[in-house]
């Protein structure tokens, strides 16, 4: 009996030591692996359709699903990021010495003229803002220039992470059910609890990715279309800003549309300002009411109050992947708390 206990203690200690070692081996790739698991859950219905269409060829179905996701997600995001960077540079140059500076000064002067009878000191405020535009623009450009070196230095790590992500996505799609069965065999929980956990985690992932993020993406795309339609400069840049603004509860894309509408109005283009206001209120604002519930479906709803801290905190902790991992972590927390609560009630 004593010998058996010693063996058990030794086995547990050895297991913990190897687990810690394995953690540090996988640590550089934890974010690509987590993203691969998230997208495997989201893309699994597509994989199943392709799998059935091919008559059960698992490897080919998984490969085609990865290729489709690569073409439909990574390529457009890369092109969009390049376009946003170009328009951001163009916007900075226009503020520094181009036509954008004159347009902004003219709009500020016109706005101050309208507001001066009602808002004391608005003219001084206009002069302060106008005088500091150069300072703000140069500070922003300096920040970007200071971080370009780090961005290019991490290019190799980014490509390696992308490779790990794609390989992991392929195997998680092809062998996901086998991995799930292996985890359930190792887990000490009851089978019903394990199935409940997997179900809740799947609902949470679909709710975050399909609900919050795809709704924000749709609003960003419609914002970009409206800005292009009404002739606003740098529409892709402001459309990308509208995507992030759409994640802010209670405010959303109004954070982008209201300043642009006011700037357009005070610049003298009143029809375009009215058109932008209507577009933002009707076309973009209606997304939350119609598209959002259909995308979320019966998934777990993350309260809007938690979305913004989840995104910003996720970005601070995980980098760009925090857009997914931040809100998802909160969703998984509440899913596990719900499971724990239901177990305690039994």
C-alpha cells in the first residue's frame, strides 16, 4: 500500500513537471492555437457540408475549408490593412500641409460662427484646436514611425504564427471530434457535464465571433460604402474606425458619423451631410436590430457593457488577437459560471 502511494505521488509530480515543460514549449504558439480552435468551431458547419459533398474525405474537406477561410478572411484583411495604412498616411499629409487642413480650418471657423452666439468662448476653442492640429498630427506620425521597426521585426514571428494557425486549423477540423473524445476520456467530470461544457463553449464562440464581431464588420462595411457614396475622403480608414466604434455599447458608429456629418455640414456641403446622417441612422444603425439577432441565433449573449472592456483589455493582453480572445474569455467565464451554478443547484 505504501509503495503504491509513493508511486502515485511520483507519477503526479512527474506529470506536473512534464506539463509545465510542455506549457513553455507551446507558450510561443498559444495565441495561434487558441485562434485556430475558435475558427475551427466557427467553420465546422462549413467543413461538415464539404465533408458530405465529398463523400467522407476528411483530409480533403479540411484542406478545402482552410483554403476557403484563407481566401475569404486572411487575404481581404491583409489588403484592407494595406489600404488603411495608405489612407492614414494620406490623411496625415492632408492635415499637415494639404487640402485637408484647409477644409478642417474652414469647417471649424464656420462652426464657431454658428455657435458663438450660444457658446461663450467657442472662438478661442477653435483657435486652440486649429493651432494644435500640427502637434497632434506630428505626435501621431512619430508614434507610428517609432513602432514600424518593431512591426517589421516581428514579421517573421507573424508568418510563423500564421503557419501554426493554418496547420492547427486543418487538424482541428479533421480530427476535432477525436480530440474532443480524448479530452472527455481524460477528464474526471461526468459525461453529461463534459457535453454541457463543450456545448456552452461552442455557443459562446459563435456568439462572440458571429454576433458581436460580424455585426461590427457589417456596420464598418456599410459605413465605408456610405462615406464613399457621399464623397468623404479616406473612406476605408474611417470605415475601419467605424468597425471598432461599433463595438462600443450605446454609441457605436455614431462616434465616427457625427463628427464627419458636422464637418461636412460646416464645410458647406449640406446635401451630403443630410445624406450621411440618414445613411448612418438607417442603413448602419439598423444592423443592430436586424442582422445582430440573426447572427447570434441562440448563442450566449455577452452584455454590451462587457464588449468594449473585453476588446480593449484583450488587445492590451493578447495584441491584435485580443479582438477575438478578449470578449471570448469573458463569454467563457460566464459559461463556466453558469455550469457551476447549475451543478450547485442540483
